[in-house]
C-alpha cells in the first residue's frame, strides 16, 4: 500500500454559488449555543444547524449528547438532498482567500495526510483536551464528513505562490462575507497537471505546521483508525478518511494577534507591594493612554484605571524556544512568581482575551471590578510557533490568536 502525499485533493462538498452566502458560518468553537441560535435565526441554510446542531433541539440539551450529532447528520444530509450542497465528481484542490480590511492571505484547501500527522511531519505545538477531541470525533462519525478545517502554515514556496495567483485571477466559485466582515473567496483548482504538481511539490517539504485546529487534526487521526476497523478488508489506504480537512497558507501571509491576560486578584498583595515586586525584573513607565506593546519583551499593564509599560530588564538565560516566548516570560516572572498562578489551564483566577477585541476589552474587564489587573502582550510570531513545533515542544495555553479565521460550511471532506 503506497503512502499518500502530505497534501491530497479532496471530493469537496460545497455550497452552490447561489446558496454560499446563506450557508457560510463562523467556526463551531467561537460561538456558544445561545450566540449560534441567535445568528441562525431565520436562516435555515446556515451551517450552524450542522456545526452547532443543539440550536435545533430543546434548550439545555447537552451539546455533547448523541442527539446533537444525529441532528447535525440529519441537517447535513438535507442540505445535500436539497442540492444546497454539492459534491465534486472528482478530487480537487481549492484556492481559498481571506480578506479582513487591508490584510489578505491566500492558500489551498487540501486533504492533509493522517500518516504525516501521526509521524509529526505535520507539526503540533499544543496539547489537546480529551472532551473537545471526542466532540470532533463524534461530529465527524455521525455526519460522515469533516466539516471544520484545520489551519496549517507552510514555508513560502514561490512556484506554489505563482500557481495560486494564476487560479485566483479567475472567476471564483463564490465570494461571501463572514463574521467581522471577513471576505471568504474560493476557486476550484481541478487541472490534473496542477493537482499533481501541488502534491509532488509539497512532498519535498520536510514539515508543515498546525497553526490552529489541533482538535480537528487529532480527530481526523482517530477517525481514520475507526474507519479502518469499520471497513476491515475493504480499507485500501486512499479513501478520503485517510486525510483530514485543512487550509494551508504560506506562513509569511498569516497574521497572529496578541492573546492577552486578565487576573482576578493580586494574590493578597497591596498594589504598592505588587509594583515593587514587578520592579525586580521590569522597568515600569506610566503610559498616558492605552498602548499595545511595540516589540518583544514589552508588556502593557492596566491596574486601577492606569496603563503602565513594563520592559524586561534582562533577557532569559535559555535557548528553549518555549521559555523564550513572551507568554512564558509573563507566566514565569509575574503570573507564577508574584501572583501564584501555577497552571494556566486549571486556574479560575485568570482569563484570556483575544487581541482582536482590543485594549478596551481589558479596561472593561478591570473597570467592572470583575478583574483586578490586565496584561497586553506583543503577538507571538509564526517563526516562534515553528521553532517550538520543530523541537516537538508545546506552547503555553492561549499563546496565539489567528485572525481572520476560516469559515465552516464552505468546504467539507466526506469520509468515503
């Protein structure tokens, strides 16, 4: 049995052009059930009826119950039966462009080889949580398709850039507006020689990197094992379930935002004592207004209605790519040593705020007295992410916030 290439064309299931705007939905994990129900109101074709199917069941239904996955499958099958969604007759790639304001990134919708994920050629940088992984496995198992793509990054390849440019200058399959006014545009890439070229060219790459979607990727691996057991001697090794759905972008086009921290208390310290302890490792200067850090090793802190700039006095004495991250510096020197927060995953004294929400959200959380202090960080770079993944290490929780985000419902990958 020959191994599949790292990137493979897929039998995409996608909306017809005239329905694409009604189908497009935010990723399943950026909305809670209430928000999803509100957004899907009066929109029977919204993919939220598949990705958040609890909205079609009685309020209070457990989102991890079998009833939710069965409803998702029923809704998905109905969209296919009604020809709102159509399946490609042969495997193809797609070109996918995200545009948010002035920012544009253009990549490829692909089937990422599960074997390459299992052997860490598709590099990871995060732990997964069993409950979230189980949820994705069940969703895929019942719907019989992967409906939410993982986000991958690869080091820029000029020949792939040129091919993407060629296709993205044509008429798209569709162009739709998603949340945050992000424009999602998709082109079909179906010429045999170009499909072959893409698969062969990416085979030369030592590695690609999961930027976002570790649970989706891990679920793809588990579903493959499940399908091999289910199919027994009928398993050939080239079925769609041997890949997981992903969109891969050149790393130089991707945008990582800051991922900021808010903390409920000062661990029993007075504000004066807290500031004194900070001075051991940071220069502290008052800021006249809210200001994001302008470079690495700078942090903005909001405390009692005032902003301060913290600048690290001494570079960390380490070559460990995880310990060199600004999120690690803040965790080690402030959250752990001063505020006593040892485990970011388990502590209920800390919360995380994506940079797209702005510094005003940090002020709001502190001014409302819900939180005591907020820290704004300089964004982790894609190069730092790759360095951590290369060493097989894991980033601290909430280290990266990718925006713009991929949409659900535009392309799905069937299991068979």
